[in-house]
């Protein structure tokens, strides 16, 4: 048991590629070797493959089994000791990779590679309303939210999260803003000073327009007197803060950003 445990620990430390290749090689090797060792039992490669898979998967239907000494030695060494441990390591590595991928997605560490999506800046209640409107009005468009939270509030097949500062080029590139259909810049509710809130929106809008001048940009502005400060950049639509901001912003995108 100690030897098997050490073999398992060493196997799980291997890379995903090595485990995958090793598992495939073992299955192919066993499939072609068993009919040579024991042709009376394994009369075809299909039977050999069936026995190999049911053995390393520990199913063991018992319809096929080696009867010669050579066949049993091969089965014990290559399928029981090596095969079962290797395949278990392969499955464990696969589950580990899927779990790690989901965690990285929740933490906003993955690069978004889609296009014609909508990028939303800051995950607020307005962003949640906007996401709901997008999912309701369009069955294809995906959403990428940029924020600094440790973990995304919502993750599904059409909602993605990128963690970071939206004024940084690498974060906007991670959200693939250059291929986006539209960008929604909501006023940050976490900032009490309206001048600072609009200042942040201005910085984000400037960074977005510098990277993707053709994207349809909608900006929520807290104070109307701050609008002239946006005159040096191309903003397609300004919306003053109010209770229907999310719905107005989404309607603006789907009606004008075609």
C-alpha cells in the first residue's frame, strides 16, 4: 500500500499533458499486446480494448478475463498496478483542472476571448440590473464586468468577470474591450464625492476610447456641469444618474449600437 501510495502521489504531480499521453499509451499498448499474449481469450482488438477499459475503470464485468499465466501477469502489472493508478491520477488531474479553472474565473483572472460582448465597469446594483436587462433582451450577447472585488457576484455561461482597475490597459485588454460591442461606465456608488465619481468615469472613458475608439460607449454622469470635461473624448451617450439608468443604458445599446 505504501508503494502504491507513493506511485499515486508521483503520478498526480505530473503535468496534465504527461498524464494524458501516458494514459493513452497504456490503453493502446494493452489493446494491442493482450491478443498477442493470449489470443484464445482476446480474439479481437475490440475485446482487448473492452477488457482494458473495464479493468482500469475498476468496473470488472467478468465477461472477459485472462486465463494464462502470462496474461494474468500482464494484467496485474500493467492494468492493476500501473493502469488503475494512472487512470485515477488522470481523472483527479482533470477534476483539479476544472476546479482551478472555475476558481480563476470567479476571481476574474481569465482572459475573455469572445467578441461583440458588452463590458460593464464596476459591479454595483446598477450593473446587476443592466445584466438582467441584457440577458432578457438578447439571448446571444455576453457580459464582461470589470471590478476590484475578490470574487465575482455572479458567474454563468454569459456573465464573465475581470478583476482589476478599468483605467489600466492590460485589464481592458483582458476584458477584450477592443472586440466589444459596447461599454457601460456606471458612476461608482462607493465614492461619496460626485466630483471624484465623475472623475473616475472620465478616466475610464478615456482609457476605453484610446484602446477601442469604435466601441459604443455609454457613461453615467452624476453632475450635469461635469459633461464639458468629457468633450475631448468620443462618448456616444451620456445618461444622468436616476432609478432607470440600467434599462435606459441597455435600450440605448440595442437601439443605436448596430
